[in-house]
């Protein structure tokens, strides 16, 4: 399994320079705006297949970062739930263990996501 790293939030654009033009790539709209080297607008166009791959990578990274942040927040909340479970008597837990089991399962799944760097979801 390939390792995925998540840097700080990537910018939603980039500039591509050639001998005669510079192109502003807006990943959120998938529109390329081309300028000559004197900053005169040449025109706009939809992304090429290669540029769409860059936009897809940007979207996946951005989603992964957002999900990672949400997982971290959820794990912080899980700590309080785990303390509440520990504070209960065994009789209370045996009387209706369903919520405790669900809380524990969610906490373990979130910890697994962090350990495996799988940020495709948040729960």
C-alpha cells in the first residue's frame, strides 16, 4: 500500500510557465487562464486531461486533510465518552450495553484511520 502524506492545505491554483505564455490553473473551477509574458490575457479554456489529474489530486488531498481534521476532533470527543464508560458500574453497562459498544467501535475505527492514514471518511 502506497504511503499518502498530507501537507498543509494545498493552494487551489498553480501557475505553469512556457516560453511564450503563463497559465493560471484554478483547480476548484478547472479553468485554465492563459496570459502572454506581458500579462496580457490570451483566453480561458477547460482543463486538459493532464491538468484534470492535477485537480483530482488536489481535491483528494484537500478532502483527506479535512477528514483528518474531523477525525482528530472526533477522537478528542471519544476520550470523554471512554471516561464516561469507565465511570459506569458494571451493572449499568450490562443493563444496556448497546451505546457503549457503539461508542467503542467508533473510537477504534477512528484510531485505525489515524494509524493507517486512511482519511477517506471521518467516522
